[in-house]
């Protein structure tokens, strides 16, 4: 490595919603730099979100972090010219058994007549049961990402794009202190802490810092925007099948649809596979009266998860100064501000909420 050109307290590797949220929470309180491998921020999963925050979705600790995230976003919205959140409930449909098994937290069962009043496009014979989460909201992810980017820069932080991490080494210091020397793109960066917010590449990044991988597995998730004969109303809920075979929601006068697939993948710039979107269109047309007439665009993102389905947040239990912020899976945006608040407390004063910190710890059993 050559001469050190950049010196900061905390280097955040990854410019998706996880890394940006944390850097935004740290900016102005410590020296922070974000290094993103791609030429733009949020290039992979964060730009391919369903844009829905669902407090009843996920394990209990995830639901708690979602509620906290919503509170934090609502607090920052007062400083923005455009809103981040929009009321849009979440309707879970399926058999009595599958809805009962999936319903939790803020979701409550509703009778078939109410289901049909909320989503008259459903074919009632296909879905005898439903649950409704009225606390769920749509999220303008572009506005939220831009808020964090701007806040980082306004508070003295730095953001590097097109800067993949190429190598790293640790320089021990006095009294067990030390610093990481990281080569990222054209820069040589010295930092007390490195935060691993590399998404699907988190285990690969960990290897560069000699940290043990945590079994982070990327999974494919495809979506498409389609034209329909019968557009949804502006206030229509997001609808999802409890068997996780599809979800859809309004996208203006078009509709966003997804097969909700979870197919293991290598870390990559994922693309839709031949036949996936066509099969999804056929399925949605068979259970609704939307009347899909054509595909406007489609994409695939990667949701990266651990074996127990929980994010990994906290200092590595062996490697000094290496902090995990990975494995958010499908909960990235909906837990982003809550996790950033938790992680910032760990990094700055070491006094986070103990129950959440323990549940998400990189040292927990099973990782």
C-alpha cells in the first residue's frame, strides 16, 4: 500500500441504505467515511426495494426495530420538502392456516367481506382468510437515501463511490489500540473501525479483514411493473399471499408485482431469469381481475440473510475494530434507522439497547 491519503475514525464499507443510515447517524459526532464499490449509491438491493415498511413483518426484534425506524423517519420528515412515508396498509391473504401462521404483531384478522372491500380485484374463492396491518406504510426510498447522503456531507462526512475495497491490514497500537489501513479504489484509508455494510458481499469483505464468515446467503427476489386493464385505487393496500408466492401494490396507474421468490444466489448484479416474470403474470392474472396486459420493466435484487434470519450487528468477537452491519434480508429499509441508532450507540458510547444488541450479535449461537 502507498501513502495514506484519508484519515477517519470510522470507515463504512457499503453505500446502500444500511451503510448510509449509519453514516448519517454518526456524521457530526465522529469522523466518518463511506466507501461504495459501485459508481452510484444504493446500486444493488437498496435501489430494488418494494418500498413498503411493514411493522408486522419479521421476527419480534425486527418488528421492534421497524416501529422505531418509523418513529425516526417521521421525526426527520418535518425537515424535508417532500414526505418519505405514505399511508398504505398491508393485506395478507391465503388459507386460514397460512394467514394464522404468518399474522403477528400489528396485524389482525379481518372477515372475507372486508378483504373484498379493500381489494375487490381478488378472486374470493382463492383466499378464504385475510389479515390486515393498518400501521404499514409506503416509503419513498429515493427521498430517504438522499436525506442520508446530504446529511453525511453537510456534517463533514465523506462519500467515495467507485471505490471497492482491494486490501486491508491492521496496525496495532499502544494499549491494544490500533488502526485499519484499507485500500479502497484509488484511496488509502486509515480508520479506527471498519463497518461491514457490504450487503451480499459482506462475508467476502470480512475475509479481507481476516474475520470469520457468518454464513450470509444472498437470495434472489424479482419484481416487475406491469400495465393492467383495471388499475388499483390510490388508497389500495399492498397485497401479499401468505404462502409467499406473490405480492403486488399500486405503482401509479400501473402495478408492481413480485413472485416473492427466495432462490440462493452468488453475490452479483442479479437479473430476472427467463420465464420468471411470465409465470408471475400468469399467476397474478389467475387469482385477481387486474388483467395484466404487459410488462413495463423488471428487475431482480438480492436479499442477504443469516441462517436464523436476523441481521448481524456489532463488533466481531475476534478481529479488533471490525464491526458487522449485514444480513438485513428483506428488512433493510424498514429497520434502517432503528438499526443505525443501535449501531451508532455501540460505536460511540457502547451503551445500546441490550436485548436488541444480544439478539443481533455476531457472536450469537448459530452463526
